[in-house]
C-alpha cells in the first residue's frame, strides 16, 4: 500500500540550468547532485513540504532518460510512491495483473529500493515504488 507521494521525477537536458530555474520557482535550494550509474543519470532533489521534486539528467545517450527526452522532450517523467516491503507490493501488483517494468527491486538514488510499474497499468503514468533502506 502506498504511504505517500515520495517524489515527482522530471527529465531535464541540463541539470544545472534546470536546478537554477527550480530553485527560483520553488524558493528552495536543491540537495547535492548524485550520480546513479546503474540508471545512467545525475539527479538533484528539492524538498517541498515533505514531497521531493527530482530532476534527472542523462549521463550518456543510452540512458532511458536520454531516450525519453529525445522522444518527448524534457518534462514530467514519473510519480513515485513510498511503500513498506516493496517486494510484497510487487507481488500484490503481479497477482492483480499489473504490468511491471521491474519484477524485482533495484537500487536507486539515496540507496533506496525502487521498482517501476508500466504506464499501461497506471493510467498512462510511469509509476515508481520506493522503499527506504535502513
């Protein structure tokens, strides 16, 4: 069961420029940039009332974020929900017939366990489940 919205992911072509724009827009500074080699992205997070805005910049042309930007342009990429026991949630979704991108969790930014649900199973929105580790 989803506990809360953890973050909203936004694909950007230039992390520095996008960070400056969002800092002005939101009136808060981002956290430190973090590279997530497995996903081939560099990210920063803004904390906005307990919900985070995640800016994702591809680190190479093979990144899924690079492909997203090439196909759709920069913009909203996904919505992430915090869950407890991500493995149980993935099993529950599979039993219910949901189409998963990740059958098992992987490690994302901040060392969190993450898994994506295909947009065809979530009204056209790429959905991420995430669980804090430790």
